[in-house]
C-alpha cells in the first residue's frame, strides 16, 4: 500500500486530467465515478459512497456519514461541483477525517474554471480523539511551488 501522500499525489493527477478533459458542468456523481475508475486503473483500491459509522456519547450510528471516495482505506476525497468552494466544505471534510481517525483528505471541486482553484488539502493533525483544536491546512495545492 502506498503512503497517503503518494495516494494524494496520484489522486490530484487523476483529478487534474479529468477536469482538463471534461471541464466543469457535470454532476458530482459523474466526476466521482470517473475519478474512482481512473484511480482503480492505477491499481488503487477505491470505495465510492463509503458508509462510515460514528459514535457520540455512547450512541453508535452505523451510518454517520458517507465519504465520496475512500482510497486504500486511508485517503478521503470529497467531491464538489460548485462555482466556488466555501469554508464549510473544508470543515465538512475535516470533520470526516477527525471522526474516522484519518489524517489527510482532498477536497476537489470540478465546478470551477481551473482545477487548481478548487483543490484543497485538508489535514487532521490531531488523530481520532481530537480536541476542538483542529487544523485545516491551506498550504498550496500539489504542484504549486512544492517539490514532491
């Protein structure tokens, strides 16, 4: 299994190609299905609409939320198709990461003019039993002045 950073780099490459080839304007479910197929062609395990249970104050919910894509059981990808992503979208993904105990997620918006403007890397730096001090990493997206 690849490291979560390697998975994220592959996912970004696949998302960029998808956005470049198809452009904005399709339903989120179309981008989700095609991105999942692209990742699977790269040999990765991908689950669509993965049900993830949560527990809160002793109450267990079998279906706490659904991750759009779960790659190799470690990377959550949340897909949007809106003109511009809102801060709530990053917070939503951060909540998913915190509740599932995962550390890295990608928010991919296929509705913008460019893929780069709609790509956010969200990091849960506090693990599964996080306090209220959570982190949304607003560092530049992959390929934007960052060496891999």
